[in-house]
C-alpha cells in the first residue's frame, strides 16, 4: 500500500509538471479585439440594426467584425436572394478599413443555432443539402472579391451536437467537409475558419478541418436548477488545449471567436426584466470575463454581445458600451 502511494504521488507530480509545461504560452504584446454582430439579434431586441451597426463601427471604433449570412435572411424565398443587409454591413466596414469574417452555412451564430428558411418546410436532408449548396455558392460568388473579407467561417461549432439537437439533428460530417471543399473551390484565395466549443468541444474535428480555428469562451452561467455559477475551468485549460492542438495537428491561427459578453438567459432578453439581466451580467462580471480571456493568451478575441450593450445603453445602463469602447480605442 505504501509503495502504491509513493508511485501514485510520483505519477501525480510528473503529470502536474507536464500539464504546467503544456500550459506555458507567452502573453501577446497586445490583444486584437473584435465583435460578432447579427441583424437577427438587433431585430429581436427591437433596435434599428443599421444604427447599432454604425454606432459599433464609429462610436466603439470596432475594426474586426464577424458577420453571419443567415440562410433565411439571404434566401427568404426559394431561389430569391436578398443581399441588402449584408451588402450594407460589408460596404460600411470596407469604407472604414475594417476586417470581416463572414460565416456561412446552416448552423450559424444565435439561437436556434441552425437557421433554415420556412420554405424548406419538410424537405428531406438530401433535398436540403442541394439547396444549401446553391445558397453557399451564391454567397461566396457575391463576396469573394471584397477585400475587406479575411476569412470564410463554415458553419458554427458544428461538432457541438449536445446543444440544439432538436433544431440541428446529428452532424453530417461528410457534408461539412463538402461545404468546406466547396468554399475553397469557389474562393481559393481565402482561408477557411472552423469553430468549436471551448468548454465542451474536443477541438479535433474542427481544428483539423480548417485553415484556422476559433473557440468560444463562456465564463458565467445560469440555469433554473443551479442558479448562477462560474466555470470551474481555469484559463490554463485553453492554453493547454491550444498548445496540444498545435503540437499534434500543426500550427495555425487560433482565435477566441466568441467571448461571452451578455447575460446567460433561457428566455428572450426583451421579456427579461433589466434587473434580472444585470443580476446575471453586471459590469463586474463583464470585467471578470475580459480578465479571464486575457489569461488564455489568445491574441485575437471577438466579443459576443454588442447588440445587448447598445440595448442596455438605451435602458440607461451605458457601462458595458463604455467599457467596450475602451478596448477598441486603445
């Protein structure tokens, strides 16, 4: 028994030392901050989405934006495309020398994760794939000559099957690979970004599929069963995963593509009292999230929630908007 305890102690020491070594990652000289923006969220909050978007570019000074080409927005009727919203967003970003990551596919940012036009109805998955190929081709062809565009993101956290399964079903990995190949064939000049959950994802599938990799980082949570709680994962967890992925599968750009910057809710924001929103995300938690993310040592970080910051400013709580402004103007 004593010998077992000694060997166990040695193993734990060696394992701990190995983890510490793998967690070492130099701090970047500076962090490049960006945001994820969707018309979908601004509309849900009852905001003038163009006004929010321009304020984000001009008042906050954002110069790195992740946009989403939601399928229902782009193709509201079968074979009838409406690019007006994306045209506006890309044009305004271009005029300000901003950089854009454009996400394409069925599974894109914002609930319910998988966004399908109503006209799809009860089409089989095989029929849906045919329509998705056409939608992808239409988006890529329209924007592939835009200099402001730096990455195509294909799908959003496609390997996170435990979340929104009722809307997304099981991952069709062969079709994901086909989507990536299609994007590359239509625009061989730009790299493809694939993302995975930071808290729950293994990263293997997403990291190996793309030319760049993006992870999400969520710090403060709330559920009816557990109430409010903070992640038990330390920032070193992300340094270890990043270092191991680059060591095992080759070096490539790694972004913190989705950093939680709004309250964790299970009901629509506009139906939640402002006091409840502030209980789940106040300025102290907001700053705690920024400090946590800084310790991941990832040098490019896209915040999640500019539409909510603007909404809260309209509700008499400008502290989130003002704090974000400090990030983008330094």
